[in-house]
């Protein structure tokens, strides 16, 4: 899966779903945020704490091979709060075991 998203879109979507990501989840899968294609030019972010579910749609560009995948919420939060540039579009690429977030300054990679 590969797509480009504006930093403001990702920040807005993350700020909406982060409130239901539990700090000590009852099930390990709840430590993740689900990214799922929504049409050709959008991706949804979904998070849950078993009682509440929040799904937010964000606009994306240059989408290829869109398939659902899980992103560790703590890694996404680290990237958004510490490493993401607010000026450059963000390219998101995934394969079976790695997620790569690239902006104009470099890559942020993590294994899933």
C-alpha cells in the first residue's frame, strides 16, 4: 500500500482517534490503529478501546494498492509529535512487515 497525505490531514485524523487508544489495553490488537482504504482518494483511521470505536476519514493522494493494515498507535504518536514535518506531504508505504513514513527530511521506519 502506498499513498501521500498532507500533515494537517493526518494530525486531524490522529487527534480524533487517539482518545480511544487505551494505554493498557485488555487485548494487544487495541494498541493499533487500523488504516483502511475508503474509495480511491481517502483512507479511514479506526481505533477502539472495546467500549468505543472512532473512525475518521482523511483525504489522500497518489494511492496505490490500497489494503487495510494496522499501525502501532504508540509509534504513530511518536512520529506525529516528534518527527513529522508540517510543511512536506507525507508518503506512507507498507509491505508485509514494515511501515515507512517519508517526508522531505527523511524516512521513519518501523517493523510490525
